[in-house]
């Protein structure tokens, strides 16, 4: 099953030359919908092999498929840029099955926080504003409050 190259291209043709976060989100959603349909049809997750741009995918990006697609179009000679404020990497830690907190790329974090045994919740911190600041001219949004992710595990009785 081939990917639908027309849908994101039609979107891109109606977007400005410098893409913002909303533009990337639309492209990502369009690609995700088609990738999901193809994955269901083939009975497996096609992430990483769905389209020609998957080779350049950086899964740490907030919109990985959209960014990889734009980079592919740039190599094909399409004049399009991603605004620095839209090129966002995700930095939230996730809890893996082994109980180790890791970044989205699988690298263990130094400040791993264990799961609360009573509630099954893992605290997740928002990135520091110093880490996300691109330049002095840009406004930096206030740091997001801590979020708590509850991770449930099923256990058999007996």
C-alpha cells in the first residue's frame, strides 16, 4: 500500500513559505491519517517505513512526520522553511516497562523519578525555559506546571 503524497502536497501549496506550528500540525495530522489507514490495512505499525521521508525522521520532534516531509520537499527544490519557533523537540520523560524513566529517544534520564507505589503516578516536569529559548528576540512562554502521568499495570490474581 502506497502513501498518499498528494494530500500533504495540496496542504503545503496553500501554506506560507515559512511554516508555523499550526501549519506543521495540519501536515502531521494529514500524514498520520493516511499512515494509520495503511497500517490498519497491512496489520502493523508503519512508523519509520511508511514514506520516503521516514529515513530522515527525528521522533524527538513534536511533529516528526511533518518536519521530515518538509525536509524532503526542500531537497526536491521546494522553497519552504520551518519557523524556528515551530521546530520543537519533545523533552518529556516517559516510564518504560522496566521502571526506568527515559527520554523519548530511549536514553535514561539522570533525574529519574520513581513511580509512586500507592497511586501508580509518575511526575513529569515541563522543560526549563532556558532549554527552550531560541533567541533573546523571541518571547519565551512561562514554564508549564508539572504534569502527572498515571501508569497502570494489569496483574493476574493467584
